[in-house]
């Protein structure tokens, strides 16, 4: 095998200056208990256009399970059924408007997953039941095409997995009856026959997700908005992929991993983060020419205009923690696939439009891997402005500059400091002082002052979470890494984006020469 090229590839963001907003679909305002791909998503795109924002970043779109985390999806390819818009199903004749009324009793400023999921699952089941009776011939032809394309790639396995998981009380697949956990052909054939109707409903629901997302992507493209997705580097053990293709991972026949993923102690946790995902068998991936990764990144490229790969540094070296450890402290760094993976994918798919989440313990080798392939990295101002000598003017052009991310506190919460903060009181005070000095701003406007700093930087994309535009505090934080309670629930209130805010942000973006 030839060694890695010593010349960096030309960055695909070269010469671009755009502004972006981070906002997961679940956080969109609406009257059906959760943000979705329907009217609320289109309304948000219209608001972005009015603010001269050209990039919308959101979290992974896969189906969630326990903990509701988008980073532990039940499939690397399937869509989250909770994001299917219900109003479009009324327009399509698959539901009646009065069927949606019970959802109006749900909270509007946070997602009540416990109440939402059974209600929405029942409605989607009813829509799937109505599909044969009421769908147009054109829609049925689309469904046939979807099955033909997605069936052998991922849909067949996911539909059976999803139904068997429900049949086993939603328990992880290693806890299923042995015949199903170990995929004995006779047991799977019997399951396909016994659960035929439920499997078909799952397939139809995935088609509805695919159809609505394709329409939303077209809507965004027609208005000049780039859809910026997110992809976890690891897959969940309790996923259709791990169940159907265990050879991808370092797990035994019973689904037990020897080691799991995480990161060593960092800004977010003194004990590190113990994610618990099974590790890849990189030898198998190498021997198959990284075929699964080619398909995964092909799917991501079809779904999104731009994709951030979470924990990019794991491709150079990854933190391996013995299974059963109670913290991530006991791990060790092991070599990842490096250039070979990206070279294989680029041969198959061409130049990748990806961004590396290169936060945390980053070595020169990680930077070199990213730069050889022209992949933009990330700069998070909450991590940087408190450092002595920080100069936003020296941020690389081939980068995405964030005020904060979904894992950070809001900028206002970070500035004030909270009981959840891992920084000392002394550090919080120092960071406040330096943030004000670097931005030239005031405590009451620090959220917009940090946005202005990002906009003024050389970075190709300057991006802030929606909470920062709204000037919200820690109560609006979306995720607290290392915890499993009360995450992924925040929603923007209806009417929060006022005409005055639209005018103010639009002027800031235009003045920074970032108008889309």
C-alpha cells in the first residue's frame, strides 16, 4: 500500500463565507409535541433566509431509543419516525385532521418523550394502515422504488430488527431469545411471516420519512440553505447494524464487546466520557475495502449537503476502555484506520463534503490526517476566548467557528457559570474577563458579541446555536455530556424569532459579508 500523500487536498470550503445556525429538528416549535419535517421546518428555513443565514446544522437523524440520544441511533441508515411531519400526512390523505388533536395537549417548550412516543407511533401506524387504501398511484410507485433501492442496503434488516425489538419489550437485541439474537434463518423466516403486517408498517413509515426529507431538502436548496448534518463515528450496540452485521465490530456471537468507546478525562468530565459503544473491527473493514463506510458516507451525502463527523480523531487513534469499567479512565489509545479509510471512500465517492469534529485531545497526527484530505475542522469560542493570547483573526479559513455546540452550555449560561460547570470559580471569572476583552462587549449582550466575533473571523462558516441568538441561559441547554437525564428536550417557543431579531441578525451577517 502506498503511504499517505504529503500534500494537503484543496479544501472544498475555500473562498466561502457563510453564517449558520445550529438547531435540531426536535427543537423546532409546533403544536404536535416535537419539531418535525413538516410546516415548522419550512417556516424555520424561511426565517434563516430572512436573517441571511445560509447553513442549518442539526443533529443525527436516526431513530432514537433509551435516553433519546441522537448519538445512539437504532440504525446508521434509518430515519427517526418521531420527525415525520403529521400535517403532511393529512394533506396526503393518510390521516384526518381530528386525529392529531390529542397531540395538542403536549408541552410546547420541551419534548415529553414519555407521552409523545406512544401517541405518535399509534398515528404513524394508522397512516401506514391507510397507505394501501388512500395513497395515490404515484406515491405507491415512489414507495416501490424506495423499497427496491433501500431494501437490500438497510431497510430489510432494520424493519425486522425494529419489530423484533418491540416483540421483546424493547430490550437490547443481545437479550432477545437466542434464535433471534443469533439470527437463525428458520427463526427469522418465522418472524417475517408472523410479523408481516408490522414489518410492512415500519417500511412504510421509513418511506414517509424519506419522502418528507427529500421534499425538505429540495425546499432548502431552492432557497439557498445548506443542510448540515451530523454523523456519529460509532454505532450503538443495540442497533440493526450491530445485530445484522456483527462482523463490523469487536463483539462476540452473543453481542458482548470486549472493549467500548469513550474519551479520557476532558473539559466535560473529570472521569472522561464512557460512551459504551462497541469498537470497530478495523481489520475487517480494511479487508473489505471499507465497503460499509462507503455505503454509510454515500447515504450521508445523499441526505445532507454537508456532514460533520463526530469524534473525527477516532480515525487516527481511538480510546479503548475495557468492557465493564465504571469510568473511562482505564482506557488506552489504539491506532485507527487513518488515510486508508478516506482514500477508499474518496475513490468510490469522490471528494467528501465533511467537517471534522476535532475537539478534545488532538495531536499533530490528527491535524495532519484532516489536512491531507482537505477536511475543515472546528473552533469553539467558549473553549478559546478564555485562553491567554487568543486571536480570532488567526482562526483558519478552512474551519467552522462556533460560539458553542449542542454539548456546551448556552453562551449566556457559560458566561454566568452554573452548578454543573466543571470550571473553578476562579476560571469562570477569568473567562468572563477575557471574553469581554476579546469581544469588546458587555455582559448583557455577550451572546451576540460572541456571534459577532465568530462572524468576523476568517472561518468559512460562522455558526451559533439558536439558543445563543435568543439570549437564553442554562435552562435552554440541550445536552449535558456524561448524563442521561433530561437531555435532548429543549424546544424553541412559538414566536421566539421576532421581526426585530431577524433584522438585527440579518444586519450582522450582511455586515460580515456572509449573506447567503
